[in-house]
């Protein structure tokens, strides 16, 4: 046993151990560098602070009623791109809305260093029945989970029923399935008025 240990000790001289440690550190550093480079390219969630800043900037422009579907791609310093939907009153002049969007895109680049492409969503405002139904649908969903939200809400009346058309945003941290969300909403709406149909 003593002879075996002696032979191992001779083979593992100080220079050899040092070389193995240095090689290990180089491999570890290379792995971390590759991970930091590849992670943004493969896709990762934007920093919450950046999202908050973009939302504050966009909502500070008076014609904007709401925003949704913010997507950010980060390809390294100075190479951040994103897209966003803004909601504005459908009665506004389209040329005015286009000018506002141009100004928003410029402001987001100058303030946050992000090349943002903004999609214009005209929405109906000041319609009491539409507002009432939007608030009702929002309340039903928030009973299931307060983090759930909706956007692009429209009402399309028909001869036998009324379609309520909208998008539902369910954060990744919510454990409800898509089926559970839809069933909960359909059940409540049918109990209130069988003529309502949710088109999500």
C-alpha cells in the first residue's frame, strides 16, 4: 500500500497538478463565456427593469391607452430589438397615430438603447356596454388568478348571440391550464347571459 501511494505521488508532481488545475479553470471560463454569449441568442426573458422602463415611456405619451405583447431580443451591447402593440382611440387620425409611433420608437432607442417596432391597435373607447363587459371578463379571470389580463377586447353582436373577442395573457408562473381558463370564463358568461360567447 505504501509502495502504491509512493508511485502515485511521484506521478502527480506539483507541476502536473498545477497544469490540471489551470486546464480546469480554462475549461470553466470557456464554458461560462459560451453560456453568456449563447443564452441571449437562444432567447431569454428581458430584465424586469427594462420592461418597466419601456412601459413607462410608452404610456407617458398621451394618445396611448394601453400596451401589450412586448417582445425583446438581446444580441449583445447595442443590439437590442423589440416589438410592442400600442392601443389608441380608433377615432384618432391615422396620420397622427403614425407620427406618435415614430416618436415612441425614437424615444425608446434614445432612452433605453432598444430598436423597437410598434404595432398600432385601434380600440373603441367611451362605449359603456363594451367597457362594462371588458371589466366583467377581467374580474372573472382575476378571481382565478389576479395576474391574468386581457387585451384587444371587442364585441360583435349577431342575431342569436354576441361574440366577445379578446386575447388572454397568462404569465408563466400561473399554474392554470389554457383549458381551465377558458372553461371558467365560458361557465360564468353562460350563467350571466347564454347569448354571450367568448372567442379567446
